[in-house]
């Protein structure tokens, strides 16, 4: 059985997800904490639960999802898994976006050579083991060039990042966004999953594959009924 806890961080209401197995081994998805109080909520929870972090999984590298990445990786001595196509987001796009939003540039953005993180670059179909959990990498570029989702198939949990939201999809109007690629990935890789798969997005409410397949206006005219919803 997998347990989950959610933290909503920074001004963009980004969701950081912690998943752990019965042995207490955990994966940290998108640690986007921005200040000390947010950091302490995450670190104190891990300490109080007696969890043992195994890895950081990035759904993508936008600044609001990586604010606490370096500090988390350093504290627990764990690697960061990401698609290498998002290196351009860390090194270039985040600098521009942070300037535009008046947001402090997170440590680890601007130059990966000065970053103490140990990156493991992933691709479609890779399986990341974290204790008894197995996260299958689903490549869904479009919001960013290296956007991915993580599927824990046995537990029917999809971590969708900013690819798929409840009633919406990730924006593609930023530099390096690609609407056609995003829609293609959603239709061919996500909507074919079992309908009762829980979808945990990077922002907003939790949903399911069935609910999105039935109601999402962005997927019209592909909406289909799902008998077991």
C-alpha cells in the first residue's frame, strides 16, 4: 500500500507530493517550497513520520516546482530524476520567468555546473524504484520540452505535474511550449489508462482519468462515457 501527503507551496499554489510505502521509504515529487516555514513543513513531516527519502522526481523544471530541490537533495543525499530536455528550463527559461514574475531565482537554476544535485536523466518507459514503489515514466512534452508524468501502475496513481489538471491542461504559451505535443501526449498516453486511475496534478484538485475523459473541454470531441465512474 502506498501512502500520500500533499503540500501546497509558494505563490503559485504548487503541489508537492510525498509518497511512501509500508517500510517508510519515500519519493518526493516537485519540492517547490519557497521559504523556511514551507521547508520546515515538509522536512518536519518526513522526520515525524520516520520516512526515508529515496529520490526527488521532477515532473518538469519550472521554477515553482524546483524552489526547494537543491536544499532537499542536499539534506537527504538523494538524486533528482528529470528529463534532460528540461535542462534548458533550469538554465535559461527560469531566469527569464523569475525576472518576469519578480520571483527569487531558486538555487540550482542558471547553471547546472554550480548545482550540487546529482541528476539522473530519464526517458519514456523507464521504471524508478523507490522502496516497493515503481514509478513508470510517461513522457508528455508540451508544457515544457521535458515534461513527464509518473505512473504507479499497481496503485493506479498518476502524478501528472502540469500536463493534466482537473478540467484543464498545462499552458503552452511560454517559450518552449508546444500545444500539439501536449494534446498528443494526453490523448495517446494518459487517456488510455484505466479510468479509475487517480490523477494528482501539480496545481488544483485531484481528479481521475475517467472524469477528465468524460468532461474536459480541451479534449472535445474525444470525450467518452465511462460506465464505472
